[in-house]
C-alpha cells in the first residue's frame, strides 16, 4: 500500500474578528506574544507539491504571503460565514499563471451561497476581467484530491450547519457547536483533530473549550488542537489550564503525517 504524506499548516486560528480585535485594549489584544496574533480561521493541506486550501478567510492574502503559498489546486469550504469566504477575490492571484479554473468544493447550500453572494465571479455574461476563475462543485461524500482521501463531516453550527473534513487520521472541525450522531462514525479512528474551541465560557453557536475537549475525548482522539480562538484566550497563560493531550492552535503551526 502506498504511503501518503500530509503536511498541515494552520493559516489562521482566530475567531471572526481576528485577534487583536479592533477597538479592544484587553491584555490579549495588546500582547506582543506571537501566538496571540490570530488571523481568521483557515487551513492548508499539502501533499507533495499539491496545495488544498480550507476556506478563503478574510485574511487570505496575508496568510498566503506569510507561508509562501504560490499556487492552489483546490479549495474546500466549510460554510458561508463572512470570515471563511470573504478572501475569495484573492484567489484570482493564483489564476494569473494560467492553467485551469481552481475547483472549489462545498455542500449544496454553501456552493449556492457563494455563487449568489459573489455572483460577479460566476457570471458568464461578464468579460473575464480581473476576477477569480473558479469551478464550483458540490461535495456530498468522499472525494480524492491530489491522492488524498477527503471525507466531508456534517456539523451543527448553532441553528445552521457547517462541514468538517477528514483526511486519513486527521480531522478539521471548525465552526461547530455539536457533532451529529450520524457524523460520529465518519470520525472513527481519528487520532488528531483541530476543532472549534472559541473560549472557556459558553457560546450559542460554537463549542466552548470544555465542550470541544469532551466531544473529542468521547471519540478517543489523542491530540486535540483548539482553533477559532477569541481574545478571551491568552496562549501562554491558558495553555497551563488545558488537560493532557489538548493544545491551542496558532498561526503558522505545522503538523505532519504519513498514513
């Protein structure tokens, strides 16, 4: 059996406002600790010379420059909230070298929402101009991208929905407040998960940290990495209060697997 190599880069680990948050002078927002500087939530999957982006976050340009990303082979979308899609126009930079349109994947609701909100990208009656060239595709089950087996994982996000994604022993589960019973078998055997853990206090559309940890431990996940972090979280101070096997994500974090 062929061994697959997967490199994961946390492009952004912050909540919808980013951290520092505009207008805030709290201790975290005024901190000079690098791990407390959080751009909006997104991830890069890399295998060989293939790059797969999860969400075109508001801060995509900054993230791509920081990590030296010079091409994209596909984009996976979790849902249509602004902090996860509003960097979509920056995808045009990756079309400048030519080549085919970049395939973008999401569930039917997400793809329809992107096509509605960013109609100028998909309007065949407009001149090509200076806009991204994207090929929208609805994902309803496992797909293979760049040789990676990628399975969508439906999640509850308050009263709405989002998609997580599983790749081999790894799962990315941002923006969720519950994992439906029907999705739990899709996560069987995952040993590392990056999961929404907004803060310690409760929130109505996001897991708080105790809830996220409990959900992952129930599924016997060995390494639990909390993302979508608010300015309530001081990386160094609050890391001391996390259980064994649990950690905070940070921008630029790298994780690698062979499976």
